[in-house]
């Protein structure tokens, strides 16, 4: 029974990795962490091999309750986010890394295949 439990636990960690780690991009001996600005990443890591920019439209809702009447009103408004993706190619011995910025701040780092 212990062997089965150990096997299932190990399998679930491998198949469903934990996402608790903050985003960080290692460039040589420099590290750019989540929340870093694009200029900070540029200083630490240099110019990326590729850059992509897009704008995303996101709807947000707010609910307000009138204290006198007790009625609730919902207000919707649109927010635009600028998403930048910078891809770094560190050569054939390392995975390529894509830094994702939202409104100029680092929010995620994704690994790709080996560089060239």
C-alpha cells in the first residue's frame, strides 16, 4: 500500500507541477524576478532574439450596494492590457526562455525548446 501511495504521489508531482514559484529569468549570473520592469530585464539580460506585443481587452465588473436603499448595482468597464513577450535564445545547451510582461512588468517566464 505504501508503494502505491508513493508512486501516485510521485506521479502527480511530475504530471501536475506546483505553480507556487515566482517568475524569474536567469541570464548568466544575473536574475530578473517577477515584477521587474522591461528596462531592468533589458539591462540584466540584453536584447532578446524576438519581441512580440499585443493588446488584450479585459472586462471588469464592480458591484456597489447603496446603503440607503439596499439595492445593488453592477458596473462593467473595459481595461486594456499591453502584453509583451520577449524570447531569449541562450544557445544549444540551454532552453529558450520567453519573458512575459503585462503593462511593462514581468509576470511570467516560460521555457521553450533548446536554443540554437
